């Protein structure tokens, strides 16, 4: 079984993502991506993130793959 890498976020990044995930004027695409990244950084499994965010697993995988290149351990 393939295991996703642990994602590390700085306090500033976490604060920005939290703000985006709660923004009423933030584009929906950005809100979803922020929620995915925050959950991934908290160690939540991709399938659980997809279920919670009410999206498809492939979107979660793509968001993580983009972030894994710069923020993984």
C-alpha cells in the first residue's frame, strides 16, 4: 500500500490556508484546495479528505501531489 508523505506547513502558511478555507469571497476552487491541504497536513487519509470535502479522490491526490514536491518530509 502506498502511503502519502507527511506535509509540513509553517505557521504563516497554515494561517493563510485557514483564512482561505473560511473565506466567503474566496473562489470555491481555492477554498477546496485549502481544506484539502490543511487536512493532509493534519495526517488525514486521502479517501477521508475526499469524503469530508465532498469531492473526488483524484482532486485530493492532485492537490497533495503538487504540495508534496515542496512541503514533504
